[in-house]
C-alpha cells in the first residue's frame, strides 16, 4: 500500500515536470559553478529507523583561467569563492523494499558566489531545494559494503533574479538526479 502511494507520487511529479518547456543558459551563468560536492559524502549505509537532522558545510575557491577567461588590469587571475552549507532531514521508517532499507531525504542549501576583479559580483541566497523521496540501501553480505540507489529532485525554489531568473543562486528549472552510492563501512 505504501509502495503504491510512493510510486504514484513519483509518477505525478514526473508528469508535472514534463509540463514545463525546456530552458538553456549561456556560459557564465552564476549558478553554473554552484553545488559542487553538496550531495557528496552520502553513505550508502542507512541508519536505524528514526528522523535524522544533518548539515553539510563547504567552501570552494579558485580562479578563472584559460582562453576567454576575464583577467584583471594587471593580467592576473579572477578569483572565485563559493562558501555554502545545507541543512537536511533524513527519515528512515524501517521499511524494506526489494530487500533494501527505504529512506527519504530533503535538504536546503544556501550559498554565496564571490567573483573578484574585473567582474565584481557577489550574489547569495538559497539554492534550490533537494528532495530524494526514494532511497534504497542494500547491505552486501558481511563484506562491509553497502549499495544505495535512488532518485533526487532539485525543485526550482531558490533565490532568483533578472529577467530570465538566472541572476542569482537559484535555477528556474527542475533537475532529476539519479543517485548511486557504494560505501565501505566496517
């Protein structure tokens, strides 16, 4: 009964996502450099049944270099810094499906992208909400290995700006992200 409800909810979400037209963005869109690693670090081993809260913090920094990259008046590199974090919830009801432990996850990232001279931009805010309504984790015998498969969905809920909605951290589109994680926990 529960599987049927989850299946139909995922089906309805998939059909609803197809109702919007596709969109593209040009190179240089602020959000193109975001969320590197924000969903990395997941373990394929599911904890015991319960409701869990977690947070991830990251800071990426570097420089824009190469052909076509902007440079400063002195010929130096353009610095880029992306600090951010995400707060999330994971629900493990204790259900098994296809021999796997079921879980569901949701988290909300927030970040800032600071780009130095000659561009000088510093947008920040909430990025799109990430939900993973289906996560299935299998323990692979007594080897210490776990395999987890699921589907993640980025909802277009982030901070947006500009005529096209691409002037800030959030993206004005849905993203469907299949997840496959292999972990060794022993």
